[in-house]
């Protein structure tokens, strides 16, 4: 047995660890896959939204049948508000998730590549930033960005207002960035070291090896976990309602207030939120798992 | 000055008292030998004796702790080694082929001359196609490595190395991972290469093959060269008990 030759930056941090004395890593099995959320979601039967819908619709009838305001009125109220909730509310959730994903992916790829840099300070800093934002509560990050960020940016005479939802995008981008960074690092490290050695023996420089040989192989492997994070992110966008951004949960609350805060409204309105998120994320999770299986066979 | 004038009458590879350790584990304990241009050298020995490490040191995939290795006068372990110059001189083929799985056979062969040497595409492609014919894989140009057998992949790997027009080829147990029926096709390719005058260093367990093609055989054990000689005398007149024991187990 020949000890494996370290590839600077990619395997170097482990150098010197004795195999038997490696610290216990509670999160290690998770990292190999990272698709737990999508797997769980994709495994749910497609009938779940129908059942949820039926339960939400039946709730007023069961719980408040004795009152004057019953199921019919509650559903009528939901029906009146539904187009507004979808086009103004849920559309903003999608918009936030979309921009967050774009910014988070761009920043995450850069951070992930820094994590495998040959320069130790760069590598360590990138690792620290990744761990910091990956393991912080999202809501705390959101509050920090919301309160620390100016509501307008002045460039000379130009005043560019920064809407609340834009600040929310920046806040949510931080944990997404950190998780994409881990996906990139993990994907690069999953390429067998023989690929690096073959490239090196063919006179490829490190940068050429990374961009022309390693990353093209990683690309497919990164798609399923990347989509997994998109689904998780979309589910997390209602967090920004706590900061007053007018997305679907905020608007649902306002709609119920406009309907005199009848308690019968709670379950149909929030139930509808659940169903629409499920309906949006479920196909993504199914596609993620299909791609995962497809790419797994090819490798 | 890392490169001294080299003329073909001098050893193309000169290895002097090379020591190599992985941490506390000393793998090479003072290895010295020369290889002349056009020679075919086989290194044999039990696993863990440092054979693979030795040839990996020749193209600087492994560093060394003491001693020196020169290839055509180029000091391989000089701090300011021109790696490009070294890797143009020395080609290497690995046990696990290590083809680039996202590229076709032809692209695998073309990639390094095209991207590293920046040679014109038409020239590179013509050369790559000729090399693929040479390793008898006509018709497999557009196959991906995953669609090829182990023996076919290994021959693509040889063609890929040759595309850089090296002066020396290193073969690191290139048939060890192959099915028995595909070993022969790879050995035939190497034999043709040797017959054309390519300088070859092989780490191998194929004793019959070593006997057939080697000009000189080196037997390593526990990091030192125990015994060496031309195949004619090496296999029949081994003196060292360790060599004899190894040969009696293998032959």
C-alpha cells in the first residue's frame, strides 16, 4: 500500500491526522449525499396536497360548525383572495428564491473554489466563512442584514432605494452561498485523485486541471444537491414575512384581518400556503431524485 | 541552473542515491541506477518495496528527501523545476488508466497537446487519430472511457501519453487492474513501442513479459535494489536469497 499523495488544497488539510484519531464527525454521513430533504419530499405520495386541501377545507366545518360563520363563508373568503395571494404573494416568494439562488450560487462557487485554494490563508478563511454561514440560524442572518443594510444607496446624486425584499434576498443568500460552497468543495474532492495525477503527468497546470478536467466532471454531480437547496430555500422564504416583506404569508395575514379575523379562516388560509409550497417544491424534489439516479448510473 | 547539457551517449535518466519517506515510513533507502536512451527497464519486487514510488519520483509526482534524479540533464527535484519541460520529456501510464471520463477517446488523446502545448488543432487531431490506430483502436475514437474495456482504456491512456511526444515512458503496473484476456493486447502495444526505440521503465508483475522485452531487470525489496541484471542471467542466476525467494514464489 502506497500512501495516497495529497493534492494541495484538495486533500492537504487532513495531512498529519492519524487515521485512528480522527475526531468524531456527527455530520459526516450526511455530507456524502446531502439530499435528505429532497429524498423525503420526493418520497411523499402525490396525493398529499389533495389530502391536505381536504383537511383544510373541512376544518371550519368540524371545529366551528356551531357558529354562524362556517366552512362555506371561509372558503368563499379564500376564493376571493386567492388570485391576489398567488400573483402578489407567492410570486414574490418565487422572485426572492430566484434572486437568492442566483446570488448565492455565484458567491458560493467562488467561496467553494477558495476552499480548495493552494494558499492556506485563503483556504482557511473560506472554510471559516462557509462554516459560519452554514451553521447560523437563517432568521438571525436575515435580521442582521435587514437592520444593518441601508434602505437606500447613494451614488453621487443618484439615490437607489433598496426595497425590503431585496435585503431579504441578500440575507438568504448568505446561508445558500455557504451551502453551495460546501457542494463545490465536496464535488471536487469526490473526483478520484488519479485524475489530478494523470493531468499533472500530462503537464496540465493546477488551474487547467481544475477548470478543464475536474470541474466539468463535477458539474453533473452538483446539480441534484443544488436543486435540493433551491427547494429548501423556497420553503424558507416565508421567514421574511417576520421582517414585513409582503410575500404570501404576510398577505394571508392581512387578508384575514380584512375578513375580520374570523378564527375559521386560519386553517384554510395557512393550509393553502402549505399546499402551494408543496405543489411548487414537490416536482422539483422528484426531478432532483431522478437526476441523482441518472447521474449515479453514469458515473 | 537546473539543466545541464545532455547528449544521447549519457544516461537519459540518472538516479543517484534517492531517499523517499512518507512521514516516518522510509520507502526508498538509497536507490541508484542509470537508464540509457532506448533501453527497456523492468522493475520487479514484492508489493510495498517502493517500485511504484520510484517511478513516480522520476516525473515528480512524488518528491524525494535526498539524492537526485535527472532526465536528459534536467534536475527533477530542483526547487525551480520547469515542470512543463519535464512532463514533455516523460510520459506516464497508470494502473487505473485515469482517462478523463467526460471526454471521448480521441479528445483524451488530443487534450494535452491542444490545451497545454497549444498546438494547432488540425495537427493534433491527425496525430491523435494516428496514435489511436497505432494502439489498434480504430473506430473507437468517439467512444467514452466508460464504454471501453479495461484493456482498451489502457491503450487509450498509452496513446494519450504518446501524444505529448515524450522521450521516456513510465508504466506503473499498467496491467495489474486488467482482466487476464485483455492483458495481452496492452503488452503487445508496449512491446511495439519498445521495438521502435522508446525508452521505457516498467513496474510490472508480468515476469514472462519482463523476461521477453527488458534489457535490464531491477529487483527491489524494502526500498533498495537488491539485485539487477539482464533477463537472461537474472532469472536463472539470481544470487541474493531474497531474489530467489521472490522468483520461486512467482515463477
